[in-house]
C-alpha cells in the first residue's frame, strides 16, 4: 500500500485584522493571540488538512505600517524554510496586501512552491469573521502546491499576487484582479485553471530591495497644478509612476507639465504611465494628450497595477539594471504581471 504523506505548510503571521483584538484605540494586533486561536480550531487539525506550523513576526503590525524590511523578512523566512515545507501562507493586513504580493513575486526569483497571502476583513475572534474560510482555503492551496507563484487568496478566489488590487474597504470580496482571470476558484472543489499558471522555478533566490529608493506616484486630476510637483521632480528622483486618465492621457492646458517631465527624463528619472482605470491598458500615442508623454521618454505601464509598477521598479533597481534596461523591462512581462 502506498503511504500518502501529509503535506507541510508554514504560516507566516505578519499582522492585519485577521489576528486583531478590540482596544480603546480601535483594532490592534496582540502577540501570541492568533496562535492560541488557531490551536483551538479543530478544522485546522482535520485529517484532510496539511500539517502546519506558525511563525509570528516580532513586530506584527497593521499592514499600513509594512516596510521594505518586512518584505525582506518574509522572503528570507520562506527561503530559510524552503526545503522543510511544501508551501507557504502569509497572514497579512488587507490594506497593503497587494503591494506585498507584488513585491514578493519579484523578490522570490525561481520560485517553485506556492506562496499564498491572505487575511480577513473581520478579526478571527468574531462570529461572522471571513478569517476561517480564507485561512483554511489558503492552507489547502499552499499544501497542494499546484500554483508555484505568489498568490492572494480572498473571498474564494485565488488571484495572481502581482495582478491583485484591493477594491473594497468593507466587503468580504475585497480583492480583484481586473486584467487577469483568477488562477483558481473555490467551490465544492478548488477549480484551478492550470493553463494560466506560470512554470515552476528551479532554484529560489531572494532579491532584496533597497529601503531608500526615491520613487513617487503622481495621480492626475482635472485642475492639477503641475508646478506643485517641481520640488520633488529633481535629479534625486529615480522613478515616477504617473496614474493618467484612460489609455494614458494627461491634461494639455498646463504648460508646466511637459517641460517638467522632459526635464525629469533628462535627469534620468524613469517615467512609467499607468492608468487610473481598473481595467484595460495604457496605449501611449493613441490621443494627442498622451503623444507628448511618449515624446518626453515616458514608458507605458500597459496593464500593470500601480502596486505592481512600484514594486517592479524597486526590483529592477535592486538588480542594478541600466536606465535603458529598466525602461525595456517595464514594458516586458517578467512574472505574469503584465499583458504584452
Ligand atoms: N488595517 C488593516 C491592515 O491592513 C486592514 C485589514 O487587515 O483588513 O492591517
């Protein structure tokens, strides 16, 4: 008789609503609490579940406080435990979960195992919490290991991490992947769409991001006074992500912007244009209102989320790519983050 070995999943707890308790100042993390709750959840010890262990970060936090150093800690915890576990679940606050998922998708080069980020909109100690469902689904998916990618599981959908974005502050289906279909959906079975899944990496390597990279995001709105941004668009600025209208358009009424952008480009600042729209992609040059951006040397972020754009920039700078290569790679698919 063949023995079926139980899979092993490592849960990395970084903070977030999932493990929060009520305090006088609102919800806050409490060390040791989540571990105790999980230890009492009989579902987590069901014979159909993978075996699991939990590592709690020293500074579990509201994910609004997540830092580049925390991303490195997550990536290295995975690397240090890579051979001992079949898959990994990262418990994380929802506010910046899509940023962390994007960041890890770039940091974990050559990933061959499943990394699932999840959390909850309602703390696990509440009767109506979504934590149990998100957690149990994530542990099963990580143990099955059919998707060797950094993913985000929430509200019964498994999304590619670097395609995900938080779309609701208060609904249980808080995340969407507007430009890419879910990799799996949990119904009676977990239905994977294998054709969408990226190939398994062979050797894991962690790329750490610099903590002090000066980059900025500029959201365009009608009436914007571009001269307000002159002070940040100096030669110190390494990259600027512009959240433009529609397919990449910006207002033409203000004669200040284009000289500023040309100057930034001359300074060597990488300018990436993303769209404010949830769906669709940037196509510079379709309208007069975007042609000048193209002439000024901006590159198209195509259908990158802003989360993916800023973390991809960090990755390319961490790899010490030349400006020309960064521009080229920003328009090239590296981890399934962009449709070419
Ligand atoms: N503020 C919380 C966080 O991001 C929200 C949540 O987890 O849902 O940590």
